[in-house]
């Protein structure tokens, strides 16, 4: 007799593990399946967490090398012990994945390591690395298997010289010249890490701009800032092919209508991710995929076209963000428990952990323009913030977009110190359908970076900020 559960979750990443925990908290008997030896999926093991660990370490390196002296602090002989930096990153990851294992134990979630496949109504078969199989039964089956890096046919991964983000988080030495293909989140974050640690970094981007979905004004400022930090950008550039030549990769590209070639010792391909649907038995189970992108099609309660089979996270589409998957995991579990919960997709923040950081929520100015409705823009530069000046981090600004008629917030975009944290206030305001005036009139502690958000909101509703 197969083990019976209320919920069987395939994939223990941010979507799956959060759904499992929430369902268990609500009294369900839950099992999870993941082929990885540790819990936490891509995000914890080879994504968000290790990249942030390296971004923080490499930022400290830059501070020690060139910023501390401005504060009157002398540091001599700043050296890099890359192995120690990587070991610290691995400890950070281990602490967090062990933490999830602890939570699973606490909530009596049964975890099965192996590859899961739908094998009949309400059934999943798990095959371990030893080839042994177990079949589980679930009243509901939740697919949360995430995504894999997209490969370029012109630039196939070889695991050493032409790599994806996983390998670029564990290089054993600083590349002399890292060529990054794709100026999206991964390209800019990992490009920043290796540039800070001393690599020459060249970014090749297909589009005429970086960070495609970001507000164009903010993206242009990010490009300027990263260029100052030593990254070189080639926009409008399409990779044609690549070949290995004596340990170097020669990448040929069509750049702004002309042929160009780039030599580097490592190439990071970061051109997006694809939903991980292969091998799950979806077709046999009657789970339908979207024509564009091959995502699993779901309705607003995450139900796929197969009875009893649900899907969340990267598998169901954009934005492919860990926190979106987590929200969906919580909402799914609570819906199973009979609660009327929905994810508000209009208020999902996004963050690029470059330096300065970039964050946003809601519509970009380009999207607002497309609606044709009149709108107001309020901006406030960090150079006019007392806190930012005392920190010595004055680059960037807050940009608030509000409806000209109702003053309702439409979008907030931040480039600056701690933008990743500052965006939470804007998300809250948007969630509560707040206005620019609401944000401007909330009392913000002084001196804090958050005052810049209030000042930009004031500029949107009153026409000008107080301090600029
Ligand atoms: P992305 O979608 O953010 O950026 C990919 C970039 O590659 C785009 O600018 C695209 O125009 C460009 N591109 C596509 N094909 C190309 C080609 N042939 N030649 C040159 N450029 C090309 O994808 P990325 O950076 O790989 O990230 C994958 C996913 O991971 C994203 O969906 C993102 O949401 C998520 N992620 C989120 C992070 C965060 O929240 N901070 C950090 C890292 C990843």
C-alpha cells in the first residue's frame, strides 16, 4: 500500500517548501520530494542565497580597498582569500538548508529524496539515486519543480569555460576576463561580484538596454554606475558562436550591426530560465503547458488541467522570483484549507542586488505611459538625504509614479543604498491602494534612508520635496 498524504509536493525550493510548511501548520499530512541532497531548491543552494553571500563579501572587499579611507580608516594589504570567501558562502547556505530540514522535522513533513513523476491519478513515484522506487498517494499533488538556466544554441554550456550561474558561484579563481551574456539579474549580480574581486567583465546584451523589465530611466542609471565600477557593456549584441582556443573562449557576435569578437577565459550565459517540466510525466497526466515558454497552465487557484494536480512558482511563469513562489505556496496551502486567499500580482517587488541596489514595485513609467492616463512623477536623490550622506552612499534616487487624478500610487522605483529593504514600504502602500500623499504624510524617522521615499512621494503629490 502506498503512503497516503493530504498533500504531496514535488520540489522543495521556496515555492514547495513554503507550501509544505504552511500546509502542515494547517493540519495537513504532507510529503515533499526533491532530487537534490539538501532542501531549499535553486534559491538556497545555488541561487539567491550564495549569490548574496558573495555580493556581500565582495562589497566588503571594495569597501576595504577604496572606501574606508574616506572615513579616515587606514587598511593596508587588503588581500583576497577566495577559498575562504567561498567556504563562508557555503556555510551560509548550509545553515539555511539545515534550518529548513529542522522546520520539516518540527512540522512532521515527510521528505523523500529522489526524482518524482506523476504515475496515475493522485499518485507520484519517487526514484532514488540507488534506482529504488516508492509510490506516494496524495489528495492533492503540487508541482513546484522550478526552472533551469536557459542555454543558447550558439553558446552551449561546457561546465568549465562556458557556464551558467551555478558554476559562476564557485569559480576556483578570479577570471582574468569574464564575458557575461545577458544583462539581466544574474548577469549584473554575478558580473558585479567578479568585477569587484578583480576580473575584467564584459557584458553582451541582445537588447538595446540593460535590465529589460526595469523602469528605463533607472536602468540607464544602473548602467552608468556599473560602467564606473569597471563593467563594459555592449548592447544590441547578438552572440553568433564561440570556440575554445588555448584555454580562452573566442565569442563572435553581431554588435550594433557590425561583427565583433571577444576573448575571455570564462563566459557566463545568463539569458533567462526555463520551467523544469521534463520527466514529470505531465503529458501522460494531462497537464497542459502554455504555447509560449512551456509553463504549466493554471487557474487562479493553481489548479492545472489535470484533476488534483496543482502548480506554483517558476513553473507557472513570470516573474520567476523566489518571493513570488513563496506567496503562491502560502496561498495554495491556505486555499486547500478552505481560506479565500489570492496573490496580488500587482504588488510583487523585484530587486537587483547590484551596488547601489535596484528595487521596484508596480508599473514602470513606460507602462504607465501605455495606459494613456495622466500621471505625476516625484523624484528624490539620495545625495540630498542626510543619512545617505553620512553613510557616504549618495548615488541614486527614489522615483514615485502616481495617478494625476486620484494620486493613487502606480509604481515606485529605487536605485540606492538598501533599496532592497526600502521597497517594502512602497509594497505595503501599493497593497493598501495608498496614495503618494499617504506615503508622504507617514512620519519617517530622521535621519533614515526611508525619508527619501517620503520625499519622492511628496514631490509626486505636492510638486516638490522639502529637501531638494
Ligand atoms: P533575465 O531574464 O533577468 O535576463 C536575461 C537577459 O539576457 C535579458 O536582458 C535578455 O535580453 C538577455 N538575452 C537573452 N538572450 C540573449 C542573447 N542571445 N544574447 C544576449 N543577451 C540575451 O535572466 P537571468 O539574469 O538569467 O535571470 C534568470 C531568472 O532568475 C530571472 O527570471 C530572474 O527573475 C531570476 N533572478 C532573480 C534575481 C533577483 O531577484 N535578484 C537574481 C537572479 C535571478
